[in-house]
C-alpha cells in the first residue's frame, strides 16, 4: 500500500450485517452505510473498529416494560478472517497485545473496502485485558478509556502492522478515536528524533500534535453533553502510560479544566470539522466558537434500506439506481398505484411479524404510526400521549390508528428505561381505544421491516438536540412520510404537505427548548385535520406524498451524496 493514498476511517461501532451486533444505534448504522457507499463509489478507504464479541446487548422486556440486558455473542471466527498482524498498546503500565480480524465490504461493482476489527482476546494478555474489546459501551468510564486507547492508538499501530503507510486523512467518526492524534504526533516526534540522532526518547508535545492537524477529519454526531467523553486527569495519568509521561506536556493545552475531553482533543487537532446536519453544524459552531465548523448532512445507503417490494419497482422504472442514488428523483414518474401496492406488501410483511410476536392483533388496513429510536429522555417518545383524551377522540372522529414502538435504553440510563415502562402503562391504559405495541430487540432486521411497513414515521426530539437522525430517511426511501420536529435532517428535508409534515415551527433558535404542549397540539392538529383524512379519504393524495418522499428525500439524503461531499470538502482538498 503506497503512502497517503487512502482514507483511514475510525469508528467505535459499526453496523454491517445483522449477524454482527457491533453497533448500538444510529452512529454505528451510519458508519456501516458510509462504508457501503465508499465501496460503491470505489473510494480508497480502510476502516478500523473494535471487535465487540459480546455485542452491545440483547434487550428483553417483561410484561411491565422493564428492560434487562443479555450479552449478544456472535460467531466471530465464522464471519471474520483473522490476519497475522499484531501490535500492542500500554495500559496502566501493562502491555496489551492486539490482533486484527477482517471483514470485506463489497460495492455494487465489486470494489472492496476492508474493515479491521481490533481484538484483545489473546492468550498472552491478562484475563481482564482480554475482555477490553468485548462490550460496546460496556463497563464504566475506566473501561471506556481503555477501549479508546485501543481504538485510537492501537488502531494507528495496527494499520502499520498491516502494511499500510501514512493515510491521506484520518477520519474520526465521533470523539472515541481522538487519541489517534497522539499516536500520529508520536510517530512524527519519533521521525524527528531519528533524524536528529537524539540520545533520549522523543517527547510528544503540543507542537507535534498540531503538526498532524492537516491529516485529521472529525465528525461529531451529538448535541447532548453526555455524548462527549470526558475523563479526570488522575485517571488519564493512571491509564494512559504508553508515552511514559509525555501527556504531562500536553495536558496544559488540551486539558485546561483538569479534564481530558476527547471531543475537544479531536476538534483542536483536525483540519476539517463537521456536524451532521445544517442545524447541528450551527449548534456545534456555538459550542466551539473559535473553530470553523462545517456541516455535511448524513445519509443512508439506499440499496440496504429499500424494501424488496420497493427495490423491485425501482429496478423496473429506474435502472441503475443502486449505482446512482440521485436517479431516484425519477420516482416522480412511477405510477402512484404501484408505490401504494408495494407499500401494502411491506405493511403485510410487518404485520405478520408483529402479530406473531405480540398478542395485540394489529390490522394492516388501519393507519399505522411508527416510532423507533434509542429510548432517551430528549427523544420524548411519550409526547404523543400528552393529552390522551384528545388523542383517543381523534381516533374516534378522524379515523382509527395504531402505533408501533421500538428502541433500546442504554443499560445505565435509568430515565430511558423509565420511558419504556411508561409507554407500557399507556399501552395498557388505552388498549380498548388505540392499539399500541412495543417491540423488543430493535436491530437492523427489525428496522428494515418496520420503517417500510408503517404509514407514517413519527419523530419528536427536543430541539436542537437531534444532531441528524437517519431513521426518517430510511422511511422516506420506502415511501413512508415523516411527521417530525424541524430538527436534525428534517429541517432540510421537510416540504410541508409534499414530503411529509412538520411538528411546530422552525424558530431558528439554537437554545434548548421543550415546548411539549405546543408540539403535542401540533401533532394532534396535523393528524386530525390533514393526515388521517387524506389517508382514508384521499388515497391518491397520500400516495403522492409517498412518491415525493422517495423522489425528493431519497435522491438527496443518501450516503453517496454524503461521501461525495466528504471527498470534496475533507478527504482530498
């Protein structure tokens, strides 16, 4: 591999196939879609991640909605190819040896992007060290810091062990990989030391770290403080021992508050920094006012998320759509009847699964709302039920509807788990008026079935905390319009009454705002006066919205467009 001719993409999680549960949610799914698009576009990319043998977790929900977690083990040796490459990092003064296992992602024309999974489960490591790569976002902050040393520092070393020279760019997908900046600086310092024939080992100082800035690209995906990893310096000194005290030189500049903030480290040492939607870019700019923050709105890999019935329509009417996502604008020429029939088939597939796994007995002829995402407080999953009396009245007056929920809460997020239990209470209270089901173990396979089979995708985050959101994009490519707060991507994707509908108004504020009563009122008005009457009484008009969602949203909010922007703005500029 020649030097500087590839992009090194570092990500803590990645969703490639359902059999490999090495993702927790949107960040990992986005990484998987990014790699698939890189293979389609034949972009020279090498991916580095961790081998989470125990996955994130498998969600189990009891009759009251209480969530428990089980390990999500998977057949590593059957799905990944072990390489001969080895490297090591030092953690707490111990040598932790690493190997790499490879998975190949093939593009539409056969181009391959390799994904390397770093694995600490080697016999020469201690029992505790062998488990360091096992759990995605598992353990405490100490465990997390150890993982981030392996990803950032170990990842660069593994690339060298695999025979890859210096990359053109190192793309950090969130701050988890920010420590790679230290390893790149260490390499530079070592090169300078060798040239100068100094008798003592090189010191990694701020000058060297800043010198590697032109190599680094940083994408942040969160506006929520908890999404930025921070570590007290006493822990950093105890755990990060690889540079033998060199961090003492760095902490004055990178840890002014006595805390190592990996997002700040990445921002401070990247030549290109971006948020993942226009609004999110502005929010991030406000957080890091002294830096130039750009935005590249996320996308989805169209061929992965288009349902089989919809893909068959595209094959008939838009040849080459897999190679060129922008060609989906020609969906405007597809007869509405065909789109409606394909959606009905996807809906039937969904209801066969729902009614097989629950006793609710949902009806495919009834208007169905879908809501599936991580169970976190700011997502406001229960907003729809703020005024249950009005909601049930709408069902009686304007047309019946049913609701399908799904989503996991982080094992340590008690408030998120409480939201799931609250939805179970609502489900039981309204069971005679509105059918509601909460599906457990929301994963890639369930997502593919759910987003294609519902009639409306609901999204209710508290602005401006939704960085981007991609589930609505996946729904759109399947002809499912969104009813969403104008935050994240929907601020760009919503054409009122054409691609879907907005909840509330876009005030343009970057300050956190939780107008629950106003937003709920907006949901009720749109459902009662526009959406339900259109679905039941003007099927042709509803099918027109479905078709426009495909043509206008699907043709733009995809990873082919997204990666083309990274190439132009960040990778080869």
